[in-house]
C-alpha cells in the first residue's frame, strides 16, 4: 500500500484509471474503425506505460496487435535554454515507418500543450503520418498552445499552482492520479 502525502487529493484510483484506459481503447477503435494503419507512440515516460496498456486492451478487444513506439521529446522542448541543468536524454524507439499511419500520441497529463507540440515535432521528424491523434489520461486545462486531446480519460479543472501527478504500477507505485499544491507541471 502506498502512503499518501497529507496535501494530496485523490482524483482517480486504480479502478478509475483502468476504466478510463478501457474506454479510451474502445474510442480509439471506434474512431479509427479498427486497427488498420493504426499505431501508438508513448511520450516518455508515463505516456510509454499508458501506450503499452492501451495496446494490450486494444489487442484484447480487437484480437489484433498495434505497433507501439516510444518518443523522447527532450531535444524538442522549447524551454531548453531556460533550464540550468543539462537535459537527460532517453531513447526514442519507433521500430516502424510512421508514414501514412494514424498515430495516436499517448501522454499522462495534458497541461500547457508544449509537451505535445514538442512530441509532434519529434514525430514528424520520423516521417509523415496520415493523422496524429492525442490520448491523455488527464486533461487539466491551462493551455498555452492550441492543442486539444482526441481521447481524454478525465478532465480535471485545476488551479495554476496545483500539480497533477500520475502514479503507475510500472514505476513501483499504486495506480492513481492526485493533485497537490506546489510547482506547476511542465
């Protein structure tokens, strides 16, 4: 059992996270009329875990595998020059040609839209997809760019000084989404 901080407010528990991902998987299949020419690309790190979970659910529903990629957006961020520390590069691994595919970018939290803009830049450097869709577990608002998710697990209205944190079992945590007072998400 995970100990929760006193200032944490539980927004989604493990069963709510699971139901949201199942619903998103069904919505992806419905919108795309199955898995033909479909691929998932998770944004490091939380989005990668969620992309794998979505692919598993899609396979259970449709009995078809969907290719999965992992995207590191570090060098595409627009705040690199503002950071004091050197960025830590992780691996981008997209083992398939994205040209002409319907690519669903997957992330845990949608906030300002800057991470998604960076992810689209990174994705387009790999090829020209037929379409880019966006699936997020949480949309917390406060957009700074005109970015909108195609699939949303839960909309959470937040204050600007709140932080939304997604904890996942892949990182040794109990699945949950919480808010707490503090520094903003990036």
